C-alpha cells in the first residue's frame, strides 16, 4: 500500500484520484469512476460524494463528516462508498490523476488497480 488511515466506510474500488480543494471546491470531474481526494469534507461535498467511487481524506476520524456521510450515502444508494480518513501527508503520497485502489474495509490505499 502507499498509505493508510482509518477505515471509515467499507468496500474496495479502483479509480482515478481527483484532488478537491476544501476552500474552493470544484466537483465537475467527480463521477462514478473517480476517487474524491480532499483534506476533509463538509456539507458542500455531499453531492460529489454521492457521485464518487470512493472518498479519501487527510484529516478526520471515525465520526468525521466524510466517514459518517460515506456510510449514509452507501445505505441510500444501495452500493458501497469506500472511505478512508485521517491519512497523514495524503497529498504527498497521492498524485492528482493517479489510478488508485481504496480499501475502505481495511483503511488502505494502493497505487494502481489492485485485486483485493
């Protein structure tokens, strides 16, 4: 794995990492093939989180916004939304546009498409 954090919402998925700035978020590139990568999330992110394949954040704990919304969105859409939060130095480890695999069950992120 290239990084790990807290397993916040279960599931495994691969996709393209898309960086989103928390202060001036641009969600136009977020869809079912992308992984939303952010320092943290708040209410502005919910629509994009619903479209994303997975969510990973640099900050947060098991009860942070991204974690709680990840689990709730998964229930609402009837499909897992893997989420890993609290990944130290996330933006030094994941490049915008990189293909990554998120394991929200174990709290691990891998470079490339990995079969788990």
